[in-house]
């Protein structure tokens, strides 16, 4: 459903449109904390702790979001790299800025290290 344009500023994607059961929700990219798969739907959690369900699978949501900012850490989760507070090697989990803890899949670990390395995210043993 890309017939309504996303919002760009200086060729940078700033807002994105997501279909919901009630219509559409226009979100600022920087307001998205993380996304969680729920079958054929995805719950998007915002930095202000609000959330809503969109009518897209997680992989479809992740395709819409900028790859330099968002990374799929697990089959169930995609995260905003700018919202990651800390990564725990011992438990393979990330702590988001809002203290939510999410699991990083072992299968995604190598790519995750490449994703976070330029972001100066604290890594705990």
C-alpha cells in the first residue's frame, strides 16, 4: 500500500506510512524504538512507550525502514540501532534505551556486530 507517499527531507526518509486495521499511521522514523513480530502483523513500539499494530509482517516492516538505522536481531524483533543502550554478550541480549531487554539470535550475531560497531554501543561481557 505505497500509494500514499512517505515523507522525505533533503532526500532522507523522515516519516513512513504503515497500514493499520483502522486506516494508516504516519510515523517519524526516529520515534520507532523496536518492532515485534505477531504472525501476519507487527507491533511497533515507540520511544514514548506507546505501541500499535500494523497490518504487515515483520520482514515487510523492516524492508520499509532504513537499513543503516534498523536491524533484525531475531525472527521476532527488529530494532532501531539508535535506541540500543547496551549489548550483553553473556546472554545475547540488547537493552534498549527504555530498559526493554530483547534477545539477539546466534544466527544474526556476526551481522549484528557489524551493524553496531560504528554506533559505539556499550558491550558488556
